[in-house]
C-alpha cells in the first residue's frame, strides 16, 4: 500500500493522462497500472538520460516497443490482445547497436527499486561478466547453476567470448548450458529471462544451435528495437 501511495504522490505532480481509449484490463498480479508505469517511465527516463547528457526521445523507432514494455511489466492483457504476446514468457529484445535496449530495461529495473515494485525487479547480468566468472572460478558447475535460476536480465547475449574450460573441453560456449537450464526453469517454475542482444533469431541459431533457437521461440516474446544508434 505504501508503495502505491508514494507512486500516487509522484503522479500527483504529473497527473495521469488516461487518454481517450478504454482503460486496459489489468491482471491481478500487477501492483501498478500501465498508464502509471508509463508516467513513471517518462519521469525516470528523463532523469536517466539527462545523467548521460542525453535527452529522452520517443520516436517511431521506439514508441511501439516502449508501449509493449510497459504493458508487459504491468502484466496488462493488452500485451497479449494488441501485441500478440504472452505474459508468461520472458523477453528477447534484439536490434542494432545503440537503440536503447539496455537503457530501457535498466530504467524499468530502477523504477522497481525506487518504488519497491518487487514484481518488476530483476538483477542485470552482463553475459561477458558471466564468462569472466566462469573462467576464474574453480567450481565451474556452480557458476552455471547460479545463473540458471531466478528472473534475470542477460545483457548483450552474443557479445560474450567463449569461456575457457581447460579441465574438460578447452573452449566452451557456456550460454548454451545456461539457456538450456533456464528453459527447464521456465517450464517447471515459470522463471523469466530478459535478454538484450544484437543477434537475430537466425544468428542465435548459428551461434548457440537449433536446440536453443527452438527453446527461444517457446520461452520468449521476441521484441525488435531497431533504428539508428542513439550513441
Ligand atoms: N530513447 C532514448 N533517448 C535518448 N537517448 C537514448 C535513448 N535510448 C538510448 N539512448 C542512448 O543511446 C545510447 C545507447 O543506448 P543503449 O546502451 O541502451 O543501447 P543498446 O541497444 O543496449 O546498444 P547495444 O546493442 O550496443 O548494447 C546510450 O548512450 C543511451 O543513453
Ligand atoms: Mg546494450
């Protein structure tokens, strides 16, 4: 309740604009409505980009994506009815470099912390960081297991190098194991994975194999965030 009060206090300064359309039906799980999240996103994105000497821009390249993202994180049925998505799946966000994939999820993550919206929260893990941990850790299976559990954002999948597994294989592309394990967690527990990547599904297949690509279709909503780089 306290968190809703604090959100409403923020929104008092920035009144809700519910628009002309019908208010979307909200799933019971959500603690915040889509229009509220959009308002918060607007406020926090402005601050986030200002801290990077950028001006938050919404244009034809990211408008639909940001709509989808807010509807997804509020468990809004419109995500399924309008965008043909599945609220039980995770997110695979792909597109050119610099289009705002990492930033958008980082802003959602910051909103969840600031307004204690637990169901929006996820740790942000860089895929190359996982490889570094794997390379230096003695207990390699532990690293794989650690990153196979819980709702995580895996940032920049496909940019990570192959890992060194001198004991067994020499080089290993460890995300094959992590993603397979996360698929099992998704099926058995509904664990969500949020991925950002420059790779298309075709390129995912090329690097991680057909088994992974096949699982991606089942476990992810595939969202494209394209356009010129904003860097
Ligand atoms: N909507 C936006 N308005 C203004 N600046 C933005 C916006 N989205 C992203 N940026 C800026 O563009 C740059 C790239 O953003 P970000 O790192 O999120 O892109 P990315 O899609 O994750 O890129 P990559 O694929 O290379 O990881 C950053 O400096 C970020 O601040
Ligand atoms: Mg990125």
